[in-house]
């Protein structure tokens, strides 16, 4: 009887595999930017420069060597809360790879990246409930976002023991 092959999740900095910039940009454009009337060309241009030594950075997840998701570490992600940062932003996992712990792997890699960059906290905003809490994120408040929408703010203190 054959043993079932263990799935492998690998996380890389997009700067080390730049050939995936158009693909990641397309994911981001379809998920968020398109509805805000940004062009795919604008998102590709922006993503090309999201590769700082400290912040911003973009990570890409591979599931058995197939591109499966992404997350970004940004200096700011909220127009009114410039006092908070850096931010976990643009976390996205392709639908066919959801439920395979890729989101948790992306979060862990992002927190490790922030820790190496000497940050002491990371923030995020989301409408999701009971997802990020499982990974140690603490709710800090609800607040106003664009178009009058309310969103939830979370923080994750660093360093984290992995």
C-alpha cells in the first residue's frame, strides 16, 4: 500500500522569485483593487516595489510547488490610523487551496519577517470573526474604514516563539 504524500507548504519572499509578480498582482487586483478602479498595470507596478529590506515586503505561498497565496507587510494599511504599523495586509489564498493551513503558514512567516525587522507589534484590519484569534491576534477595537464601513483592528505582539 502506498503512503500518502505529505503536502508541502513553502513561503518565499516575492523579491526572490520576481517571476511571480504578475500572478500575485493579478490576485490582488481581482480581490481588492479592481473594485477601487485601479488597473492591473498599476498593481503590477506597485507590487514590483513592495520588496523593501524591512517594510514593505510581499510573501508568496507555494503548495506542493504551486503558487497558492500571498500576504504583505506594509508600513500602513489604514487611511485614518497612521499611528499604527506595520500591518499584515492583502492576505489571500486561492479558493482551491483554502482549508490547507496556508493562511496560518503565511501569518507565521509574516510575523517572523516582522520580528527579524525588529518590529514589536503587527496590526491588521478585517471583517472576519474567529479566524485571526486562533493564531494569537488580539482584538483591539472596531473603527471606521472607507465608505463609512466599520472594520475590526487586531494586534499581534512580537517577539513570538515559534
